[in-house]
C-alpha cells in the first residue's frame, strides 16, 4: 500500500501544471539541504572543542541550551515547514482503509529534513561525547530522548497548525527568558540543564520521552482520522462584517484596491502576511548591532538586511499575486477588466504596505546614523524595482490559496515557504551585485547611492515594465487557470 501512495505522489508531481518550476526548486532545495547537512555535521563534531576552549563542562553546557534548541526548532517549523497534504477525494472512493490514508499522511510529515536533518547534528555529537569518555549507552539513550522531543515538535506543528498565537508565544518566551538571563543574575538555565541531564543519568527515563511522542502521535492520528471526509472544514461561520466608510469611498476610484484592503483585514491567511512583515522588520534587532559600514563585507550584508527590513510586505504579499484571488480567478477572467489595471492595483497595495514598513524601519536610525544610506537605498529599490519583480515572480507561483478560516488539515498549505524564497532570490542578488560593482569602482557610499538610483529608474520605467509583465500574465493565463483547478 505504501508503494501505491508513493506512486500516486510521483504522478501528481510529474503531471502538475508547474512541473518544470517545481523540478528546478526541488534541485535547488537539494543543494541547500546538502549544504545544511554538512554544516550541521561539522557543528555537531566540533561544538565539543568550542566548549572545551571556553573551559566549561561539556555535557552540562549542552544540556543548558537544549531547551532553546527545541523552542527555536519549533518556531522554524511554524514559519517554514509545509504541512503534509493528501488529496483525499479520489482515495475515499477506493477500497483503502481510512486509517491507512491518515497514517500515511501523518507519516509524510516525518519524511522531512526538518525531522531527520537533526541527526546530522546529533550523531556526530554522540560520537564525540563517547570519545570524551562519557558512558556510551547513557549517551545513546540521551540522544534518543532528544530526538523524541524533536519528533514531538513535528507533531505539535501539525496539531497546532494555523494558530499564530503559538508562534508569538514561543518567540515571546525565548525573548523574555533570554532577557532575564542576560540582564539578571537568575541562572534558570541551570534548572533546564538539570532536567535534560536526567535523561543521561537515569537510563530508563528515555522511555517517558518515547511514550510522550507515541501518545501525541496517537492523538494527532485521530485528528487526521476525524477530518477524513469530504465535508470537513467546509462549514463556515458567517459573521456580519462592519464596513468602513473610507473603504467604501475607494470603490469609485479603485475597486481592486479596496478588495485587497478587505482581503488583508478579514482573512486569517492574508493577515499572516502582515505578521510576517513585522517579523522581517525585526531582523534589524539581530543584525544591526555593532555594524561597521566602512567594511565592504559588512556593507553588503547591511544592505541585504535593509532590503528584508523595509520590504517584508512586498515579498510576502506580492509573490502570491494572483494566487490571492485564486478562488474566483476563473470568474474574474470572464469580466471586462483590463489586466494591466488589475496588476497596477496590486502594485499600489504593495507600495502602500512598503511605505508603512519603510517608515517603521527608520527607527533603526536611532541605533546608528550609519544606517541612513543603506536603509534609504533599500527603500528606493524595494518600492521602485522589487514591487515589480514581486509581481513578476507571482506569475510563476501558481499555488491556489484557500482564504476560508475553517481549513481542513488535508487541504492546507503554508502561505510562506522555502520555495517562495528561492524564486525571490533575484530580488536580493541584483541590488547586492549593483552595490558591489559600484563600491569596488568608487566607494561604499556611492554603492548605496547606485542602488537607490536604480530604484528611482524603476519608478520611471514602470509603464514599460508593466506592459511586459501584463503580456507575461496573459501568456500564462490558461496555465494559471488550470493550476487553480488542481488540489495540489
């Protein structure tokens, strides 16, 4: 039966309307996975040497930070890991047990680098701990316990899907506890370290971690089983929405714009882009510390982070045009509406969102006035060029989006994932290339100015670029329509 499921998955992949794009992305993801595996392998092997150089006890130091490792893993899963999706409509008509379908779908989530990729870190670390003289059997059981906690994270990501408050709570916990540890003398890590040390000192305790994973897996399995019917998630609670007058006034000027504003306000899926924009905006808190823009390497990285900080909304919302309208896109194609007018309306909402994040990003000037040039250059480039590149990449990301709030586990997909980031790489590589060439020829300041001027040129040539983008959307019109009819 497993081979049949794999065969069906392969057919769905090869027969997809966007097969060529998906194949290229799979290859790129394979290279990124290989690089990540090698990095984790080296880190797991040499982290012991780093701890020894700091004259700290190896195993105690590792256990003190295991909790942070697990919480960060859970946060990364919530943001990037795609939940397992299975098209159940054709399967329910076949003589296949529902339990097998549910078990297979849940098992797909474990066939992910987010799960077994941790072994590239844990296995060499286990070997080094045994080499340093720790009890081999106890170290192996401790490793099994940690891997069970990672599997529990994977199950929590499934069972708590689409609950943004969980991610906010995780990040808040990490921020608050890290601040307490940094600004006070309370070393709470000693308690968390002692807890994870128990899995080494008490050999049978690993069984509790295994039982906890199996118990949560049993609960998640029944969640899948409970939702394994066609009508699951279709019931939508209808609530009367209060209409704002300023949105109604936009009807005469730009009906598409007011629809996009309603989209952002009313739907949970689209509102997540606003949250992600704030997440991008917070990048500066991590990367703008102790900068030295006079250094070439630091200058290019500062420009890269400035693009992230000022353009979060542009990247997360713009790349899914017209997928945001996939539910009624076929109907929209039958209307007497100019395609260019539709795309220009999307461009305006990107500019409005980009201006909002850009104004908020000016807060970082309080940290250092050196950030003035990279932030202004990033603002100009994002608004002038990346708004148009986002619409361009959106033509190739034909992923239908379900905006309903009562979503089925089997039909849900993440609005933001690694593949989207890969397609958006030119949006970051091009300004970095312009900066490096100009700064090498002249100076760092002129490099930032060149990036800003490129953004201004993008504004000036907007109509020409929009004509080409419109032709591209029209060329792929029927492929896009066919993609939105597919469930995968």
